[in-house]
């Protein structure tokens, strides 16, 4: 498979580049950081509390046991949406 560190690095660079290109405001940074932290925490909660009852899960549990870490920069860039 692919090196997870490389995937995380590429995704982080793309999300930071997207933030710089499309926003670059303090409010946007705060929103993106909150989304990057809150999104994965909510997902971990949903995965935990809905386990066995038809909830969703990742087929690759990644480094966290819930999801791969590359989801964090995806949330970061999505924060400005």
C-alpha cells in the first residue's frame, strides 16, 4: 500500500494551499481548525455509538482505530465551505 505519512503530508499541503488560495482570513482559519478537530471527533462518536446498529464505519480504521488520519485535512479544507 501507500505510505500513510506521505498521504497525510500531501493532503495537508493541499488543504493548506486551498485555504491560502481561497480564504486566508482569521475567521476562515478558526472555522477550518474547528472543523478539522470537530468533524473527526463527531465521526468517532457516531462510529462508536452506532456500532452494530446499521451505522457507518470505515473499512480502513487507519491510525486512530476509527478512521485514517488523512481525513483531518479533508475536514480542514471543507471548513470554509
